[in-house]
C-alpha cells in the first residue's frame, strides 16, 4: 500500500489531505468519487496510513508498528465496511459495522477510521442510518465514502461530507507508467493510454488482458475489410462480438478512435498524431477515399449507437446500423 508520494496524479486531493493532517483539521466524513480504477482506494488508504502512523507527520513512515499493522490489514482502528449482498449495502451493514462500534474509542491511535467502498450501493435506509452518525460523530471518528457516483447520495449526506472528485490523469503519465513499469511497447502504450481515458487502473487492466488484445485484433480486421464484406459476413461478425462476449463499449471506443485517426490525418497529414501508428498505410488509404461529411456521419452514428445501447436497444441491431453506415463508403 503506498503513501501519498507514490500515488500518480491527484495532487490537489493529496495536498488537501496532507494539509489537514498538518493543521490537525481532519473532517469527520469525506466522499471520494471517480470511476473504478482511478485511485480512490489508494488515496483513502494512504490518508488512513498517514493518520494512524505513530510519527504524526503528513506522510506515513512505513516502518512503525501502526504502519506495519495497516500494511498487513491488521490495524484495530482501521475498519473496512463490508456487505454480503453484492448489489447493495443495507441498513444492518451500517448499523452493525459503524453505528454500533463507532462509540468504542480507538484502541491505539488518535483516530478511528471507517472506509466504505462502493458506497453508492447504500440503500436509502442505510444512508439515513449513517446520517445519524455523521451528524454528531465522536471527535476521533472519520468515515471515508468511496463511490463511482455520488449523485445517488441523499443531499443531507452530501452536505455533511467533504466532497472530492478524482480527475483523469494526463495521458503522458499513464503512457510512461505502462512503458516503465509494465515494459509495454510504445506503440501499444499509445493505444492502451487512449482507451484508458485518464484512468490508470483501466490502463493497467487492458494492458494485461488477453481479451482486450483479441478485441483489438478482431476490430482491426473488421475496420480494414468492412467495405469488402457482404451483409451476411457483417452479420456473422456482429454475432461473433456477442458470442465472444467482447465489451460493447470498448468495441465502440475502438471504432471511434479508428475514425478519429482517419479524420485527424485527413485534416493534418501528421502521422505522429495517430493512435494506431502501425496502421498508417490503411489509415492513409481510407482518409484519401473518405469525405469529411462521410467521416462526420460515422462519428455521429457512433454517438447514436452508444445511446441505443444505453437505452437497452438490442446490441446486434445497434451495431448493425452503425456498421452498415460505415460500409456505405
């Protein structure tokens, strides 16, 4: 588990936490929001580690007994709230793990810290139960709510928490990490970074995913040959996407990035701006053969396909409409 200094990005949040420790003005409740993989858990754990560290500084020493206990997930004053139901955190989970234990003073530290991961899964009843504790907590207690969507929280919960939203990392940070830490080839790192969209956790996941590599190869073949395929071949390809359980969002992301490259190259002629640099000959050929209006139409159809899938329109129908538009070239 890292301290603040080894967490990439999120400098404002890290500085806020460091400053709160220095001036001894730690809030009783925080909300860390951001999509999965952006570093919410790392930040929460680093904050807890620094607060529980026996050195009392704004960075954990990593060597004292308290730090060792946190690192081994064995510190009595750091509680991770769990839930048996995968889809929800119920009122009993909050009552039994927070409300009924929070008034027991810390065993060995100044603080008693609760980390609630996937806090967006709290039911309204669970939120109301937590609210009673947040309104008048003991002075040693701190609750960290980690969520992908703070919009689901009651306004009364939001108003009593310090809210911190994680921002996407800059592309060069993710690319350098993939190259230096995972020994990823630069051309592949460009692709993974584009798909990560500022999310380091997602970049790491797809860089080591065989399913993702298979999706890239399948979609490359499709984009290169779509104009040569007849309708039955195209429908077979769509069925393969479904049968192979490829991620629909990632497939759409690929198509969007592919045509973004084509449009960008058509406009600038700059090969260095491409995501798919190794596919330069094909991108050059398609850009020469495509009009701006055609490329704009495809990008608009990608937006429509996303909306259709979000509204639970049949995936095969949404992809068919999109691919038929692409084939019109």
